[in-house]
């Protein structure tokens, strides 16, 4: 046996739950046996270590559980927020669509569709010289077939077409007899009134209905048949007769007799 030298041996019992440490005693240490060994029981230290490990495990478990609880709460709040916003978006969209449908229903009659049918001679054209009544003829060519135009006018609420005759020493309707000028309907009927005459009375222009003609004895400005230059104009509105298929003019054979005609597009309107 080595004296004065620190000798440390660790012995475990069969159950590995008690640890003994044997050390030589110092000369000054009291002893009750002759071997001068002090046996110190380390059972309490071992239990403290186990308790610390168990406490650490508990802390880790609590932290992990708390982490999962926090994640679940956050996920639930996010899901609730997203679902709530989605419901709000759906409600807002449904509200807007309802307002649009209501507006369309309330204002449907105010929404008008306009159809314009053009032809090849909408600019002013000078009538060529000829002798006699209705000796000059002009036929416009429309950009779609007549049967299609008839379908449009039949399904439209209203239609109109502008017509004008600018004249100098050239009579237009002149009390119908003789009929110096006229326009033909889509059926080829000779129409004996002019644009702007809403009454559609034979021999009348717009000024004849309002009593504003250059010559109060006539129903059209051009029927004065003299200088200065004047004109008769207005819209034709009988959609069952439109469009104009021909215009005829006469009394333009003299040196100072002139006539110019203008025919606008056919315009038809109706609710969408």
C-alpha cells in the first residue's frame, strides 16, 4: 500500500446505484478503524445528477410544447384572417355585381345603340343641266344590301336621314304639279315632301310648316324660283320609307339655274 499518495478507486455495487470512493486519510484526520480509509457514500450526488437531468428534460419538453402551441395559435389566426378576408372579398364582389345589375336594369332604356349606314355620295353634288321636271337623277349606293337595311330599320326604335337641296333659280316641289323634284323610298315610291316636314304633306318643306319660307306664298324656299341662292333641308324620319334610293331634280336648264344636292347617312337607334 502506497502511503501519502492519493489513491482513488471507484466501486459500483451490483445494482449500479451506489458509488463508493476510497481515499487514504491524512495523518490529522480522526479515524475509528485501523485501515485509515474513509468511505464516502456518493448516493446523494448521483441522485442530484439524475434530478438535474430529469429537470432538464422537463424544461425541454415545456419549451417544445410551448413552441407548438404558439405555432398552432399563429396558424389559426392566419387561417381565420385569410378566411375572413376571403369572405369579405366575396361579399364585396357580390355587392358590386348586384349594384351593376341594378344599374343596368334601371338605365337599360337610356342606353342607345346607333347604327350608321353609309353610301358612296354623301358629299354635296351639283346636278347636271337638263330640261324638264325631275329630269336629273341620282341613285346612292349603300355599303350593305337593301334587305339587311330593311331588317335594321324594322328592329330599330327610330331612323333618320338628312337631305338638302341648295338652289338658285331652280324650283323643288312647286305645288306638286308639276313635280320638279322628289325623293324615292326604298320601295320606289315617289315622296312629295321634303326633309324637315314632319307632317309629310305633299309639296311641303320645313319652312312651309313653320311659315318661314323666303316667299310666303310657297311651301319651300327653292320654289321661289329666283335669286338669291337658298336651300331646303331637314331630316326624313319615316323609317318605313327609308333609306332614300333616288333623288330627282329639274328646272336646271337655264344659264342662271343651278342645283346642288346632299344626302346624309342613314342613322338608326334603339335600346341595347
